[in-house]
């Protein structure tokens, strides 16, 4: 029987919750305030608020390395239904493997999974952190995220 891990926010939002969001919010507020000032003092305030919200959202996604909340949410909600999932492991065990499969095709466009597998295995050893997965186990999750990314399902 498959077990579902406790859903906690974590691995992928460390940077997104901080630096990317902060810079995006600040930049958006400045640009929004400048554009809004064309409409007078009230426009400056409204423009800064709207710009901060939009900039924060963009900064959040950029800070997460493009991973973004919807992708993390997809894997958290669907992990135990995946063919690669093994009972006894949780989302945190699979998280870096999934992120690797999401990000790698973007930085090595045009390569197949097979062409990239040696590099991915090496990166896995460097990035896996506290994951209990071997590369053989992680590679199936990495491939699934790679394929999902390639189909534009994200």
C-alpha cells in the first residue's frame, strides 16, 4: 500500500519565499509607482500597490528557479499515484529528483534524457541532501518530471 507524505511547504520555496519575492516586490512597487504617477498622487499609490503584487509574484517564480508553487503542488498531490513511487518514501525524498528533472531540460535544451543521464546522476549525488533514494530510484522520478516539463504540462 502506498503512503502519502505529510504535506509541508519547504524544499523548493526556500529562495522563492525570500530573495526573489523581495526583489520582485520592490521592483514592481517602484515601476508601478512611476507609471501610476502619471495619474497624479492617487495613481502613484495605486500603481505602487499593484506593481508590488505583480512584481512579488514574478519574483517568487524566478526565485524558485521556475519551479513555482503549481508544479510543487502537482507532485505533492500526485506523488503516490506515480509508477515510480515506492512505499516508505515521502515527498522530501523525491523533491530534489523532481526538481532536477524539471530544471535540467531548460538548461540543456535539445538533449534527450538518455544523453543527459550521466550528468543528471552526478548532479543527483551533489544535490540529493537528506533524500534516501539511490540514483536508480531517483532517476525514474527525474525522468517523469523531465517528460512532464517537455510536454508543457507545467
